[in-house]
């Protein structure tokens, strides 16, 4: 496994930790947000916070697409699933996400035909095999998955698969970052940029963060050493008085992104005027819908969609966790009423949700540490 | 769903330039390579696969590192592989 060692080497991690410590200005505190749930997972799984000086805090961001789906949209999807002849399809991640009146799993148990698929193309194949049924694909995800949905709609249109449609819930990362930058709750010193989203959108869309907000952003890979290196790169920029977009993950992320994927999204989808995010509220131009040209494959135009807004349960503080204002363990119901087995909030459902990642890696001692040394 | 899984291209499907057979963790499945551009990948190349589509070309070292990282994920990776093994997009 010589390849792997390159990204896991404990000596390298210690060397990076020393470099990080040396780049910190004495007396200054640093708060960096990792935007992507994949990074949150790596941070907890490998205990990366233990490699950081006390003055550096990592804050978890909104980059888990399952976590940001508001409860009302889950209810809408279930309402579509209950209509005659419908087969609702979805990624496995969505099955346990609670709506206002239960999850997909609950609706399935009550008789709705809801099936898990690996790819939107599997949903399309299901539609071809079942011409007398109406197959709907519940599309969720950031720019990482939106091109796949777009390519599938293009193919459905080309092949004339009239019984295939998409309930589109794709969201875009940049407006969410903007909302966080504009939020008065949180003062951040920089961002660890998402890895996989950036393979599609590239690094250029982040430039406003450096230019207009004066904060550095480093796109990073998902290995433990990638994340530590990104922290070091952020600190070096701050130490040198720079605010730039840098690409730590150049081995996968091209600076210009994937132009074909962007073209596919642009051909099939357009920005919605606004979309509700769990915890962040309504954010303008932050989500995608199907363009008029592909209306025949847009579930929102084919089916009656209730579109009811459902407030999050009072006890649930996913909103604060998604904005990085609260750490998972600071939520009132974390680990007690809300667990991965019986989640109240979305952050506990998805394996990339901050709460589930924290819960699964059992770092409960952290609470006591934080209580004696408040940030 | 968010997991990018490395796969090795085994063959481009005859007559279907947008589909390739890849080997992912011992499972051979068809995936769509339409987002990479014509002729961008050949048998032996590694790609990062998201929900049935190759999103980017990667080298063997990156593939090995990513596979090791995924192995450490436990259930989430097992679920994703199970979903993949049930996938048939041809």
C-alpha cells in the first residue's frame, strides 16, 4: 500500500502539525469552515482536531446535500410517491430523512412504491421496463450529482421515455457560502473548499470570497493529510497577508472544473428564484429546477405538489449546526433523543452529516474539554 | 451518494462510446463516461465514479488512496457498493 502511506504517514502528519503550530500568530484565534460533509467525516474519523493547536477551530459547513433538504420537500416527495401508478426512486441516503409526516421508509411501509437506486440512469432503466408506471427520480445533491441528473434527463428526452421525470432538489454551493459570509452569527478566517463539487465547478467561482470578503479558500482532498495541508495553506496565506483561492487537490480538481458537466447542467436546469435550505432559510438563486424545454420530465409540473412549508422540530438545532454556529455535541438532543437509529434532524441521518460523523466516532469526551476551555 | 468511488476502465462498450465497463472493488459494472469527452479514457485508466457517471480521470496512486479511505468508512461504503452492484444502466 505504498500509495496510501503517502497520505497517511503519521510522521508527515506530525510534521504538518508542527508547521501549522508555527504559522499561528501568538494570541490570535482562527476559525476555518470546512464546507463539505466529506471533510467533516475525515476530521472526526481521524481525530484531526488533536493535531491542531488550541487556537485553530474547524467549523462544519452546510455541504451535506441530504442535511440541507427542508422537511417540506420530503413531504412533497412522499405526496408524489402516493399518487397513482408512481414508482418513486431515490438514493439510499434519502430513505431515512424525516419529513413532517415521516420518512420514505415510513411511506414505503404504508404502501407507497419507493425504491432505492444507485444512479439516476437506473431510474431511467426502470421507467423503460415499466411503461405503464410513472417513474420519478428524487434528485438531490450539489454540483457533484447535478450533471448526472442532467445527463439522464437529456437521455430520457432523446429516447422519448415519457414516463420518466425528476423531482429536482439540486442545490448550488456558492449561494450557501455567500449566506454564511453574510450571516452575523459567525466570523470565519477562511474556508476549506469542497473537493468533489470543485471537480465540476472548478476553483474560479470561489474567487469572490478572496476578492470581496478578503478570506482565503483552499480546495482540499479527503485524506487526513490533505485536510491538514489545507489548514497549513490557509494559515500561510493569513501569515503573509494574502487572501487567495488555492488548490490543494489539483490531482483531481482542474482549475476550470468539468466544462461538459457544466454544459449539461446549463442545458437542462436553471436557477430557481429562491429555495429553502434547512437551517439557512430561503436563499435566492441557490437551487436548480428543470428548464421549460424539458418540462415533460419535470415532476413538479406533472404532479400535484403540496409545497407546504414545515418548520423543523423545536428540539432540533440542525440549523445552527449547518451554519457552524453550534458543534454537534452542543445540540440539546444530540445523542439522547436524536441518534442515527432514530434521527430527529438531517445532520444525524446522513453519514456525512456532522452529527452522525461525530456520534459514530464517539468523541464524547470533547464536551467536557470544551466546557473547561470555552472557545 | 456523495462518495466518489475509483474504478478501473476494463473496456469501452462496443457501439456505445458513452458507456464503459469498469471494475470497482471487484464488481464489474457499466458506467457512463459521457462527461469526460470522447476518447478521454482507455482501458487501464482510473476514473472517479459518482452515481453511475465518471466525473474525473485520476491516477493509480489517487485511486489506491481513495479506496483505502473508503474502506475505512465502513457501512456507508458497504451500502454504496451494494447499491452499485444492483445497478444496470446499459
